[in-house]
């Protein structure tokens, strides 16, 4: 599977070596744990939640280090094509990307050109894209729960799941396996794309039942794993609705 050149350039620049770990073929329970009621209207408590900027700064620093190492690396023609001036093709060994689906790597000169004024090293990062998707959700979350379905309504997007279910869903660079259901006293959504970081979200009540704890785990993929905890307080407010779209 080929991916857009912009993504190929970033992937090559970071010398991506995906760590394909996580919940492959994960199976979660269909039966709701006794006494667990996630449903209600919740509002994010930013003070009690993790500061996402710390994760963003960590990813940006790591991406910059990888870009700098790539810019200082020998030209691909010297590494894999003695006497040739062409680029190294993907799918080989060495410092490349293995079978990650990248067909070309940018040269050091191209990498320097990409490092122009204002260039964000996370612009084409699959890990950052997944983190940004989570951070762009509204402050309010309405959960509707029944034995047959659990839905998460953020006002702008609504995601509905069948507990214990498995499905194939679309992703940024193709399709992904989605497994969802109950694990312990929490509800888990596990999404593993063909090409991209594993994304796992866990929804669970605090011990006193007054707060909703949402833990997101992204990767590792081309960058290190991101763990982000968001805390929501119960509220009776009506969720602002902006023509929600179903995911």
C-alpha cells in the first residue's frame, strides 16, 4: 500500500521502525459489569487532567532529533546502491522502514529543504494526528449505555459501539481493526490500523463514581508511545451540539 508523498517524506525522515505491539486480536467482554454505569453528561476538568502540551513537546523534540540524525546520514546511494545516484527503495533492511509500505526516503538535501522557517516536524506525524484528534473534541461528553450499545457523544462527533464487537473501520492511511467492549469495570476501544499507531481508549469511573477517567494510549509507531489521562466531572448541563457526525 502506497501512502501520500508528504507522509512518505516524514516517515523516511524519521527512519520509521514501527513497534507493532498492543492488543492484536484483543477480545473484550460483551456483558456489562454489575453496577457499572458510565452513562451521563460529563465535562472535562482540565486541572485534574494531564497537560497535553507536555506530550506534544516530547514528540516534537524526538521528531527533531530523528530529523537531524537523518540529515547527517550518508546519502542513500552510498548506503545501498554502490556507484548509483538513485534513492534507496523501501522494503530493505538497514536503517530503513522494513515493510512499513514506504517506497522512498528523502535525501539529506530534501530534509534540509523541509526544515524551512516555521516548519513543524509533527505536521505529518501519524502519532500527532491521533493525539490531535483526541484534543480537538469538545469539553462535554455524553455517554449513553445499554446492554447492546455504548455511545460517546462529544457534540461534534458521536461514536457508537457494540460491546464485545469486532469490525473493520477506515483510518487515515487505509483501514483498521476495531475491538471494543468491557474489561474489568472499564469500557475499552482498541483500534489498530494497517499503517499507523495503535490507539486504545479506556473509560472508567473514579472510585467514588463522581468522575469519569479516560485514558488514551497512542503508539508506539514512528515516535514514542503517548499516554494521556483526561478527567471529567459529572454535570447536568446540556451538551452543545454542532451537527454531530457518526464515526
